């Protein structure tokens, strides 16, 4: 309602002002407006709220000596205080309240004294080691006081930084936290800046798997080793081709000391498949299966050769013995290493070549004239002549 003003005329008693009744009615209407505005009741002003010179006073109910005053600090400029369009309780600087749905701009605010985060009271500006009761924490970047933990949502990387001479580490504990395993970065001297990708999905058959250790004993499957150096690998049964078919199979012998050695060679030199091991003399057996044969491809087979120009024992390490002496040549022949061993003899020299085996089933010796030759086979006890070129003289 607009304020009702009493007309008092132009001068005293000129009869132009409001009548007493009209003036009284305006007074009543003004007071009703005031009463209604202050207390919501046109008949009675609230005893709980009153205005003082510098405050609005609220008296508790029932009326007692306790009062609340709403005051304003003397302004130094025009100020606007806006209450939100919501229902709630106004916060005070010293009251204890629970606030919800608030965003606090830390850059523009200073939080001091003791603040409760979760269920843990923390003296901000001091130090805190744990927060209890926090179920969710959302931030763009999180860094601890030491600076060795950095969580950066922009790079999707969580850094566990090193310090001094210690590399960054992550420890994963067991279910009861009595044991832990540590993942540690390579040392600074390595200069490693790379990404390690954990296997998953179809690469591991969408199944759980275990990482490999460089010193642990583990069984690995379905791996392709490309350009790797294998030092003394243990192979259980076989080496397979790319289709999973066997290329070479292996049969284990308990307490083995002898083995096959393969030696590669440079240009114009033949690689060697040989016997090796702890024994002084180690034979090499090429064995067919069942009644199968050991075949030599269309290439020319050759034998190791020893040429003798002086009286001596025939070499135990060579199959083909050539005599080449201008006068008589005496050759002794020791027993073979195993039954089936054979020797081939030819005489190129002008002198007769006489071979005397330690054990000879056809006599005590045989002689080869120049350009004669023969083959001997050891049966496990004695040597025997099984073929000859030219004339062989037995003795």
C-alpha cells in the first residue's frame, strides 16, 4: 500500500484539510501496513523481532534474555549481499556446519585451522599422513608434498618419481599385506624412456597370465623368438617347424657326458657335425630307424685322409690311408674303436707298403705294391680284408 498522508489544509483552520475521521482512518491504515509487514499480523507487532539503531534483534522463544543481533560492518563502498534461491542454513565463520554441493576455488581461498576431511581432522598448513572415510576424490592433477607422486588427468599418466639415488617404485601387496612385490624403474644411467605394454586380449587368449622372470624357472607357450641368443637352453623333447611339426627330436640320457657338436664355417669351408664330450675318444653314430638305411644325397661322399711318408702307426682319426714312400713302408694298425669300422689303404710310393694289424683274422700282415689298394673292416676282434685293387700279399 502507498503511504497514507493526512491533508492538513493550506493554513490553520481553513477548513480545507481532512476531517478527523478521514485522518484517523489514514493513520489506522498506515499502522496496519506496518504491523502486517513487520510481523505478518495486522493486530500485533511480533515481540521476537525488533529494529535497533544498528541491528535487527531477534529474541528467542519463549522470550528470555538471549538475543541474536544481525549487524553490518560500516561499509566503505556500495555492497550487495545476495541470498540464494534455495532453502537452507546460513553459514558463519565460527559455526560447525555440514555443507553440500559446493565448489571451493582453492586459488582464491585460504583454508586455515583444523578441517575435517572424511572422518579425519587435518590441520591444513601443517601435515597429514592419512584421510579416513573418503570414498571419492576428483581432481585434475594430484601431487604429494615430496613431489614424487604425480597424478595428471591430462596425460593419463600416474608418475611415481624417484629421488636422490632411488628409482620410482610401486609395491603391490598380498591380500593380508604381509608380503609385497615391487615394480621399479631402470636406473638413471640406463637412460630408459620407453613404454612397456602388458599383454592382453587375444594375444594371451583372453585368459589370466603370469609375467616372466629373467631368473625364474617357468614354462612358456606359444612364443616366437626372433633374432634371440639362446645360451645353453634346455629343450625337453623336440624343435618344431612353424606348423608345429617336429624338425629335430631329442632323447635324454641320464648323466650324459658326450654330445653332438655342430660347427659352422666361413666361405669355401664345409660345416662340421662332430662328436664331443668328456671322453678322450668319442664316436659318432648315424642311426636309421628299423630296417631303414642311412643315405647320402647325390653329393659326393668323402673320407678323411692321412698320407704316410715314413714308418708309423696308421692314424686312428682317418679312414683313408695313403702310403707314399720311395722305399719300403711299414704301417702298424691298431684295433678299431668299434665293430664295423673300416680303413681304406692305397700305396702310391715305389716301395712296398706293409700293414701289420694288432689282430688280423687272415694272417699277421698284408703288403701292397705300388698302385695297389684294399679295404679292411674291423669285426670287434680282428681286421679283415673285404676288397682290394691290384694284388695284396698276405703274410
